[in-house]
């Protein structure tokens, strides 16, 4: 039998664990949303890089044509270099976004796991508090008028 104070302690322990678990779930949800944002932002950045490269290639071709040079394989080398660099930059932007997103998702799942662990720990702690209260109440049971608890002899002889 537990006392009222022990029952309140048990309730507080469980409520604290539930709160930490809910906080972990919320952090996980936020991390997933941030990860989705990072992926989207990196994709948009990659598209922006490729658009800028197309403009730069057009400018280079126009400059080559305006100079009176013939547009051939040699003169297209600058355009190919622009293409290569732009594709590398776009790929790096996407890779960086994926890495950030993965990091955020890992942090979110870690927070969720920590919350669940805290809930488990609080349940174990509450059960220990309840057991200790029951064990203490059992030891503190009042002595019977027929048994004094010291000699093992009853009052009836």
C-alpha cells in the first residue's frame, strides 16, 4: 500500500517522462520539416546555378560572335567549361543540402529516441517508488495484540 505522497511522486515521474517523450516527438517533427526545407532549398539553389550558367554561356557565345571569331569546337571550349563548372556547383549544392537534411533527421530521431528512453526510465522509476512504498508499508504494519514480534511466541502460549 502506497501513501498519497508516493502516489503523487509516481504520477509526477510518469508525467515528466510523458512530457520528455512528447518533446522528443516534437523535436523530431521539426527536424523533419527543416530537413525537407534544406533539400528543397538546395534543389532551388542548384537550379539557380544552372540558369546562371545558361545566361553566362549565351553571353560568352554572343561575345565570340561579336568579335568576328568563327564559332567552332575551339571557341566552344569556354562554354563547355562553364557547363562543367555549373554542373559541379549544382551537384555540390544538392549534396550539401542532402547532408544537412540527413544530419537534421538524425538529430530529430535521436531526440525522439531520447524522449522514449526518458519515458521508459520514468516508468521504471515510478514502479520502483511504488514498490518501495508497498515494501515500506508492509514493514511498518502495526503489531498485533496477540504477537509482540520479538520472540516469535504468541500471547496464547
